[in-house]
């Protein structure tokens, strides 16, 4: 893992954008994208850039079960709002949270990933070390799956909803096996509340109890963290 320490999320977004730009100049075509607060500065850089994404494909990590793309809390809405409406892509994929048959939706999404191999995957990390919605204890072998969100994740996500009762309890998520197929991965983490997970991801053992630790086994990972998120690293 290559670790880049930056001052703050703004600088982190710029660093991630610089890597993306370089990779696009080399001809990559498919991005794996994340939602949440972490990639927002990267998306701001993309939006204000003069880069053209109209030949690019994106495949998002996850979506809440039960929310349609018109729901402002859905990840489809987030992506349209933050990125796609400003910078049109050739095609964009997000799991369908309203699918009647969730198992069939997982199979469909696995096929999408197989048909559009991800060149560069953008990740955030949860306070408990989750990536995508792969919570601690999820098998590393799993591909797209239906996930019951943990209390800690529901608690962390409630800031986006009017009340905790409105936070969905399930999500569709790419699995760890799907994420590991990406040719390159950029994981960003900003803020003190990510410090423990970041330290375990980089310096701890590889364990399904800390899903992001699996990234130690991938050969092309860049971790971009601010000072607060780096504060529990012993070798910083
Ligand atoms: C979002 C996702 C999640 C988030 C993580 C961190 O698509 O897959 O794993 O990256 O929960 O969320 P933020 O960035 O809001 O702290």
C-alpha cells in the first residue's frame, strides 16, 4: 500500500484527482465510485476540471434497499447530484435498490462488473473498517450481496435522514471479491473518527473483522489520509 498524507480533505481530493487524471491520460475507461462525504472533494475537482468523461463508464459500490433514484437520500441521487449531472459519463451503474428480486439484482450487478472491469476504484472507509457496505465479518469471497447494516453504520448514516427510523436497514453492495478485481484502488479517509480503522487497515493483520485490511493483499492501492486520520498510525 502506498500511503499519501495530506493536510485536509481538500488536498486529498486534489491528490486523488491527480492520480485519476494521470490514469485517464493512459487510457483507462471504467471507474468504480463511492458515495458518502469522503469522495466529495474528489468529485468537486472532477466537476471543475476540463476533463471530458463522456467516454467513461462508472460502476458504483452500493445502494440502499428500498430507495429509488429519485429519493434524495439514495446513492443514485447523490451521484447524479455531485457528479453525473455536471460531467456526463457514457454510462453509469448503481445497484437498483428498488429491485423486486434482490438476489436477481445481485446477479445482474455481478454481470455488469464482469462486463465493465474496473480500472480505478475509489473507496472510503467506515469507522468499523467497512468498505462498500461490507461490514466486519463479511467473507472476503463474496461478490455483490444484500447486506444488513450494522448499528454503527446506521448511526453514522442517520445524519442524512430526518430520523433514525428512516435510515434503511439493508443495502446492496459490491463484495470484497468484486472490489479486489479492480486494477487500481484509491482509498481516502479524513478525520479523527477514521483513525482507528485506518491504523488497523494499514498496520493490523488481514482479517474479515476489519474488511479494509484485505487491501494489504492487493498490489495497487493508494491510501490518501489527512493528519487526523493518520493519527493512530505507529509508523507515520
Ligand atoms: C459509500 C460506501 C461506504 C463509505 C463509508 C465512509 O459508497 O461504500 O463504505 O465509503 O461508509 O463514509 P463517509 O465517506 O461518509 O465517511
